[in-house]
C-alpha cells in the first residue's frame, strides 16, 4: 500500500519519524488477518528503523511480532532472517544467552529451509553486525 511505500522511502532517507508514522498507518490499514505477510514485512521494517535509532527494545518487539506472523504462515526463510536480527540486537544489549538462543533457533530453521545460501548469509550478517561488539564480550564467554 502507499503508506508502506512512503515508509520505505522515508526510511531510506533516514527520516525515522516520518517512516514510523507511515508504517503505523499501513498497519492500521492492513488490520485484517488476510494481510499477515504484509504486516510482518511492515513490522520488520519498523524494527529496522528502531534499530537504526538505537531503540533496541522497540526493535526487538517489532521483530518478535513479525516472527510470530511469519511462524504462523510457515515462512521458514523469513523466520530465520528475523532470528538473525534478534540475535544481533540481543548481543548488542549484552543479553548473550538470549542471543545464543535466537541464533540456535535460526540455525535450525536455516537447515530446515534447505537453502544453503541462507546458512552462509546468516553467518555473514552475524559477523558483520556483531564484530564491533565482539571485543567487548565479558571474560568467561568463549570467543
């Protein structure tokens, strides 16, 4: 819908307030259960906006809602990608066990998907997102 397109455009221009406004209008517009995949995509985009603005709890909330919608539809590929995002955000919040749990669940789903490129994609994304925080892992956690 047009609200989602505008949210995407504002998001690309790093205008987070305008992007969120349009994403929320889009969610209101797509309130019907027939649009679960579209709502999951919008929630994912909202999560990206929140993560960019360091509102990690809100980003996690959006990603978890999107994950639930993708899970209900059986979209394994998208579930694995969302778990990758959740893994990185939990790691940023120093919630290491939670990060490991997300990553392990994502790995299982990636293997179930039968898409080998997803496994390598998840590894590259994990490495790219968490590399800068990796040196700050507390003593006692293996590297």
